[in-house]
C-alpha cells in the first residue's frame, strides 16, 4: 500500500474514533451520579441503597454522600466536596480528557477542570467550559504526533534494516579477521624463527668483531683517561701558583670561571665546591675529584659547551639570540673578558689550550661500525632483513588486532532494540546558540566550540543509555568530559525524541558543566499503544 493511502486510511480511522468518543462522552456524561464521581464508579453510588464506603469500612445513608461532611476514612463519601482530606474529585471534561484532582482543589476559587465542575456553585468565580476547544487542539496535536510517528516509524524501519545489515557485515568481518589473524600469527612465528636462525649465525660471525670492538673501546677509554690526566695535570700546575703541590681555595678564588653565581667574585663556598668540598687538593685528588667539576665550567667559559636549555626557555633563548645577533661582534675580546683573566691561559698563559679542549670534545663521538668481511656482511644484511620482516609481520598482527578490537567494541554497543540507532554512528549533528557551536556525535562524544575560535571542549564521551525502565532509549549519557576549572568533569544528557529528521533542537547547561541536548531522530519513532486515548476511554 502506498504511504498516501496508508495516511488516508489512518486519518479516516482516527476521525471515526474521535466522533465515537465525542458521541459516547455526550451520552455518558448524562449518566446520573453524584458530583465528582467517574463513570466507571457510578454504579457504586446507587441512590436507592445505603452507601458503602469504597474501602468497605462503613455504610452510611445515601443522603450523607456529598453532604460536605466526611464520613468515610477513604473520603469516598465526599467525591464532590472538599470535606475529606483524602478525597478525589473527578472532572468529566466532556470534549476533552477527564481528570482526577485532589478534593482540596474543589471550590478553592481556581478553575482546575476545563468544564468548570470543580468550582460549581462557587459564586466567587466564573469558570468557562473550554473543554471542547482544548480537546480539539489536544486531538489535533495528538493527530500530528500520530502522523509523525507513523512517518518516522517508516524511516526507523529503514534505519533498522541498515543497522541490522551493518551488524551482519561486522560479524562477517570479524570471522574473516579472526582467520587473517591466525594466518598473520603463523607468518609471524615463521619470521621469528627465521630471524632467530639468522641471528645465531650473525651472532657467531660478529663474535670476533665484538672482541675487536671491545678492545677498541677499552683502548679508547684508556686513551681518554690518559688525555684527561694530562689535561688535568696541566691545569693543576697552572692553578698551583705557589707551587706547593696543592691547589687551594685562594688559588681558585682568583679565577672568574668559578664565580658560579656571576656576582663578580669567587666566594670560598664557590671555590670549595670545585675542590670537592675540601680546603685544598693534591694532584691525585685534583684529577679524580676536582677535575670532573672544573672541566665543564672551563669549557663553558671557553664557549665549547652550552648547558641544556630548559623547556619553555628555548623560545625565549632564541628570541634573545635574535635580539643580540651581531652584538658579540661589536664587543672586543677585552670587553668580553672584562676583569677576567683567560681561564685557560692564566696570567702567564702562552699557548692556548682552547683548541686542545675542542679537539678532545669532538674525539668522544661514537666510533664508526667496523668494516666486516664479505661473509659477515652478508650475514648481517640477512639478519637485518629478517628483523625487518619480523617487525612488519608483528605490525600486521597488531593492525588486525586493532581492527578486531574496533569491531568487538562496535558489537558490544547497544544501538537500540532493532539496531535503529546504528546509522547515527559516525555522524555529528550541530546546534549553534549565541556563543557556542555544540556537536553531538552519537555513540562517540559531545563537543562545545566557541564561535570565535576552533578550540573544542569535550563535554562527554559516550557512556550509556539512561532512560527510564519503560524506554531506556529516551536518554543518552556522555560522561567524563573535560574537567571544569575548580569543578567536575563535564557531562551531557541527550534527550532523544521522535522527529522526521536527525537534528539537535536545543542545548542548555542546567547546572554548571552539566549539559542537556534535545535530539530528534526517526530512530526514536516507535508506534506504542497510545495512552491518550485510554484516558478518554475512561468515560466509555
Ligand atoms: C566554559 C564553558 C561553559 C562552562 C565554563 C565552566 O566557559 O565550557 O559552558 O560553564 O567553562 O567554567
């Protein structure tokens, strides 16, 4: 059947139903019963008999019903007055929906029932019966809703079909990936044993080179130690100005290099630091304990070594360098070392060891790998190749595993009883207010972005369905968003309702950092047994 015929058929049925309801209401509102009693209870109020309280406790003459005196403990003898504290007044509201109100609202000067029956006999208030108008607009609204649900439900069914198909495809992909994973793991195993085999051969071939390398390293270390010794001894002799075989505090105090805090003088503490906290050191102690402290400062002074720049200072430093570019050239050598003697030269320094230190600084770089013989080189290349293949086989397993995890994560998510919400995944829906652009990316996240820039704030990550038991798919929760300053982590409640398109129709922040989105989607258009008609049927 075409959708227009479906709609026509639906409209016709609905109109007949409304006419039936109105006719029945007219007929049934005529059924005689005490004021405030619903049609369904009319038979319990028989004027021919004594009245038995509805809780069965006592029996009273029928004339005591609605006499403005409360006799029954359950208030059932005073349905039309406010005499009983627990009474219920029933408005028939012919033409609209019947209503039960608390008896305290009877004759209180406020029109609660659209037919005005709750204020009947109250001369202080004039309640107009507007049930028909209210009923008509309520029925029109109900009809609009019903039509929306009808059309939306068609779309929901299409969503559902797609969702079911996606799920099926994911399940098939899962099986396929499991197979691929097993294959990739077998390849990995093979590559691993291949690598191990070649590495054994490589290891054996490199054994002799290792020895050579080790010897070379040792030789280098010894040479470096000897150089250090020579360098330290030369410096010791230079510093030991009174030639007593010791370098003491006062001998260091004459050298600006040791002015650590750059306040223009070398204090005793500063000098002592370089002497390993001693008053003086002999040559041996100087070489082993003092020199490791002294050397970096001498290199620093000679401009051969820069201390590491702390994070954040880097830019600043660059900026300073730019600003002062060229300035150094403008200063004379004397100006640079104003008030200082050359730390490497000392007063009587002749030849300059600056170069010496520079040379030594470059010498410490890592030695080039040894040249292997042809056979060994072949083994090293083969091992490198095997390692590369092993690594890429490992990566292949990892990639498959990641894909598997994503699919498993998908399959664990609840996309609605008929998979109807699944098509929303991967899409984002925007809403703009005067200050922000909000985004809802179902099953992923909610976002807030100021209109003035592109800095996104995460308002929550998909967490769960949180609607009432009757339909948990009415509310989506997005939690653990970015923390608010001095506050909680942001979170979003998304109220989901039926609509003919997917759209965020409002966003509010009812409490600081707690957001509420209203989202309409055909996925929420399910035809449920309407309770509005049941209400009307109460009088049938
Ligand atoms: C930002 C926005 C607001 C939020 C405050 C909290 O301005 O995310 O929605 O209320 O931070 O400090």
